[in-house]
C-alpha cells in the first residue's frame, strides 16, 4: 500500500520539455476549474497545503508533479472550463495537456474530478474520451458529496456510472469535508500504481 502522506512537490511544467522524467508510474488529476482537485489531492495525501487551494478558478496554470515514492507520482493538471484567462493562455494549456496525454508512457490512470452538484459536463466527457483513446484507466471522484442529500447522491453516481458503462469507467462519491471516500480512492490508486 502506498503511503500518500509522504507525497512531496517535485516540479512544475509550463512547457513540454519541463515535464518530470517519463519513468515509473503516475496518476493524473484533472477536472473543471473549481471542481475540488486541490482539496481532493490534499485529502487523499493528508497534506493540507500540498496542492494549493484557491478561491479563484483557473489559478493553477502549470502541470504540477508530486512524488509519492521513487518512480511513483501524482500529477495535478490545470483546470478547464471556468477560468477567465486570455485565449492564448487557454490555447497553451490545451496544447500542453494534449502533449502530456499523447506522450506519457508512465501515465497509468486518470482521477477525473467532477463537482457532484453539477455532474459530468461536456468538457468532462471530452476529457474522458481523450484519456480512454490512450487506453488508460479512469476513476471519477464526485466531489462535494456532503452538499447533496442521499437521493441526489444516488442519482448522480448512477448517472455517472451509466455514462461510462461502455468504457468500464469507475466512479464514487467523495467529500474531503466529511472524509467520505478517501480510502476508496486510495484503493483505486494503489491498484494502478502497484500493477505489474
């Protein structure tokens, strides 16, 4: 089992040549701006300030690498969809992300972070198609689940699983606030990181 609390910042990349060495195994975290990516990473690693949480969507503009152990990494990708940034910056993000997904041999899975109150949006579906085309695993974390009642929680989980049924995408409810789903998420990540 991976000791996520040992996670530490490695490097940031604004350009393809700045990416961490493409060796070992890594899991990427992606999602809309303001979906709770930073909070999810911090909850999973039990490190409050590992990934910076901002009230301003789109603040993360780099690909950030965190080392869990030698040859094992978490990768925090820039958010998409909501950030008010110049078009040239948005285009640069897109090109950097496309390069990342197309070349990374060490990428074993994607944790797609989706605000459970909104469910899968068009850009989330595009991200799913992107990563599945690279033959990688996907697990959807439906964050902020503490803000839903039981009926809505069941509905959004069922709808998410149905949307990914053809591709065998897994999904779960997640709340950093209530510590809901943290162990389940770690179990998925352990499986990906420790496959031989």
